[in-house]
C-alpha cells in the first residue's frame, strides 16, 4: 500500500536526477485520505482472514460436528449461545427506576450527580480533544514545537481504557446471559473507530464549534440509516426538527466573520471528514440498535464493541510502525501523556454516566443534559481558544438547539400519549 505514493513522489526526482526529499515523503504521510486508506488496509488484514474463518466454520457445520477445547470459544464467536429475542424490550435495557414521592430528595441528588458527571466528562473531553489535535507540544522561544498527528493512536487509547472499564464492570456486577455471536460486534466496532478517527482528523481542518453543530445534525443521517438498515418509520415532527437543524447548521456554516483566522475556516477536507464521521456514527447506532434484539446490557455492548476496536487499532498501528512512534512522542512530551490519559478516562467514564442516566431517568432527560452540554462546549471552546461567531452564526446555533429541545418535547409527549392509549405496554426509548 506504500507503493503508489512512493512512485508518485519519485517522479520529479527521476526527471531531475535528484534524491527524494524527506519533506515530500512526509507530505504523503500527512495527507488525511492517504492515512485513511492505510488504516483501512490494516483493518482489512484482520477482517478478511476473520471473515474466511467464519465462513469456513459455518459451511463445515461446526456447531454440530465440532469437538475439543476450542469448541466453546468458536461457538461463542461464530454462532452465539441463544436465539435472537422477538422484542427489543426483552433484554436490551434494564427497567428504568421510576422516582417516588418519598425519595424526591434522593432523585434530585441522583439527577444532579448524573448531570454533573456527564458535563464534567464530556466538556473536559471536548477541551482536551481540541488541545491535542490543534496545538503543539514542547514549544519554546527557539523551537515551535511539534503537533501530534496520529488520530488512530488516540482512538486506541480511548478504546483500551473503555474495554478495561466495561470488562471490570461486567465482572463485578450481574449481567444478562450473553447470546450474540461475538463477530457481529465487529461491524459496529469498525464503523465506531472510523467515525472517531474522522472526528479527530476533522479538527485539523475545521473549528470545534462547527464540529459540535455537525454532531447535532447527525439526526438527519441517523433517520436515513434507520430507513435503510432497520426499515423504521418516523413522525412528521421528526422530519420538521431535522429540517430546522439543517437550516441552523447551514446558517452557521455560511456565515463569515470579518477577522476569521485560518484555524476556524471550514475547509473541504473538514466537510468530507465530518460527513464521514456522521455516516459511520449513524451506522454504528443503528447496528447496535439491531444487536440489542439479543439479550444484553449496554455495558456488555460496550465491552463487545471495544474488544474488536482494540484488536483492529493495535493491529493497524503495529503494521504501520505507528505505535512505537506514538509512544516515543509520549516519552518526549509528558504533557501530551497526561492529556491522552485524561482524554481516555473522560471518554470511558462518560459512557458509564450515559448508561446510568438513561437507566435512572430515561432517554428524554439524558438528551436534554447532552444538548445543554453541546451548547456549553461551544461557549467553552470560544472562550478558551478564541473562536469567533457572527450574529448569523449565533442565530444558526440558536435554531439548532431550539430544534433539539423541540424534538425532546415532542418525543416526551408521544410517549405519554402511547402510555394512555396502551396502558399495559411500556415502550423503550432510544437515544
């Protein structure tokens, strides 16, 4: 996979009889599309042999003919141990604890705890993410310092800590009996690490506020993916709020500040990477939604996805030789080490707060908290890193968040109406 860029880079040198300059070679390594295909090739070197093995075991009818010490492992990875349940609410999420009048103070304390945990985890995560991807390390009066370039290493750091936290949680608490074939987690894992990689890479080309608004607008591709993957139908208010979000994001993106710096200019590469993030993330949520038809808890889902994420990222990093290079960067810059570790801790803790908040208060309360978090993240980024927002851009932000709150309100009303019409059923809310 390195042959094409080397040949292209060597053409000028062959014509002039000069050696290939290191700067020209580095320019290929810095090109995001080239890195994307290199990473994808690394994942393919694991996915393709795994796919061939799965097909081999299925064609051989290994479930009936297999024997030996490896049989339980192969059965769990390829076939699973239980039949898929007919309804998602059989085991996807544990029943939510309804607040009672006698424990109002305790419920308020839990709500404040959840809100504080989510805000602290993801606001810190957002600030550190922008710091790591857009600022240099080791800068002095004579040395401009160096930037960390390998987004895949950050994804690996996040996933290995999330894998450890989820594994410990599953080991220490009672979980439903797992029945899904393990290989099915690999689809969500691939799309998840690709979406995270696009998210980190996009910060090299666009501002953090633009990225936050793009995340808010992922409602639109999620609905499209829901139509394609899960054959879902949507209410009129969902289409209305999606249209309002797209209008607000367009207002923000098309607004221009008179003194906008290069770091805040939305480039074509940034738009493509944001589109990649939204598409991959939309597939992840819909595939996980389909996997929840097996009896499992959200933490089991977190564990299964991160097992493959660690496998894919560490395999790709080792093949490229990028793992040792990133570790050497950590050794040179202790500040980066602290930032990368804290970034991973915030990501893992944030996921646990998500599960706990939805379990205790439902998806509507969680969505309100996270919507407020997005607004705070934009404000915090503008204050710390000096991003400028025009009046039209500010109106666009207001339209986006108004649409998000309208979406939460409409969903809550629909849920109450369905409870009145069908008192015996309690539908599970999705985020």
